[in-house]
């Protein structure tokens, strides 16, 4: 049972990492032994999530395929943004309070730029999704996705995502768009 839980968590991590975090991380996970099992579990999880979305939103296969395609169209941009965010977090952790005024201002400017880029991407993604779903369906979609993500976070060790030490496992937080792309 414990082995299954570990494999399942690995698959869940793979789905989340691949969606919107640094592309290199997803590639590293896929290169590990047992990646065929992870990929199979990843596919099953995504299929179950898609079935849940179809049932809860009352959409047919055609709308579901359009939803999947829309989410996939933002995948590369999400990956690039995830990489930029990860690089920013590394820089922030490594610099700490050792920055002079100019370097600190540069970090603050990058923080705003990264958050703006994420907001812009979210707005464009939302506009595209509203071409597929009604506003109530989109709100429900976001709710279901967040609930699904929270369950995965709990499986990953609980606590705040990405926190090192007690309560978390120090892994990359699950992204907003997870578990897509399907």
C-alpha cells in the first residue's frame, strides 16, 4: 500500500510539475526509473479529472476536448513563467539580506514583473476559457481544480506548498493551472 501511495504521489507530482513549473524539472522526473508507471498513472489521473469536469460542468466530449485544447495552448508559456518564478525564488533565497540598494531594487522590480506576467497570462487564459465555458462553469472549473490540487498537496505531505522542513516536503508548489494539460 505504501509503495502504491509513493508511486501515486510521484504521478501526481509529475502532472503538476509538467503543467506549469520549470520544464527541466519535469524532464528530470520523466527520466527516472519507473517513469512508464508514472506516465500511466498520470494519464489515468488526468482522465479521471476530465471525467469529473465533464460530469460536474455538464459538458460533452466535444466541449471537453475544446477545454483541453485551450488549456494546452498556454502550456509552454506557463512552463516559461514557472521557470522564471523558480529562478526568482532561488535568487531571493540565496541573496537574503546581503543585497545593496540597487540589487534589492532589482529584486523588487523582478517580483512585480513576474507577478504582472502571471496576472496577464491568467487574464488571457480566462478570456480564452470563457470562449469554451460559461462564467458559472468556469468558476466551478476553477473550484474543482483547486480542490483537486489541495488533495494532492495533502498527499504530498501537507503544510504550505514548497516549504522546507516540518510539515512539507520542500517540493515545488502545484501551479494554478494544474492538472492540465491533458
